């Protein structure tokens, strides 16, 4: 509990950019699958990006070409660079991790709010 700590949310206008960060223990950053999901108003939770231990990245179609997931092992941090943001990207964004099954997330952060205005 409390091992994943997100930051970087905020309010931007459409077309703007934000970078989310997720600080995690070294053993999670280096050996776990990690990802970002979001929960928007009136919507179901959506996984937007994941990166596995080998570095393979997968994106949801809704963010492909606009969002980039990455890890910095030296800083023990997972990132989500979000460019060309749209109002429909407005959500609470959560960092997640799992040791064994990418996508079957066992640990979650507290979430960070992203608001995109038109």
C-alpha cells in the first residue's frame, strides 16, 4: 500500500501537454510490469498505456501517437508524457503495477487529476 505515488496532474487547454510521474520502489520499477489507467466522469476505467519488464510498450487506440510511457531506472519513476491533449482525456490517472501479469494490476497509486478544457 502506498508504494506508487503519482504527481503531475493539472489543468490545460486542448492541444496542451502534461507529464505525469509515478514514483515507485526500485524493485517495482525494474522488475514489474507497469501501466497507466484513467477513470473519467461517467466512464469505465480505461488502461491507456503499459510497459513490460522487457520494455515493450502498448497503448490504447484513444491515445496512440499522443501519449508516451517511459521509465527512468535512476529516478525510480514511471512517466506518462501526454501531448495534444483533448477534453475527453479529462480523467483521474492512476499508476499501476503487477509482478506477474501485465494488465492484471495488483497495486495502484492514489491517482492524479487531469483536466483538459476546450
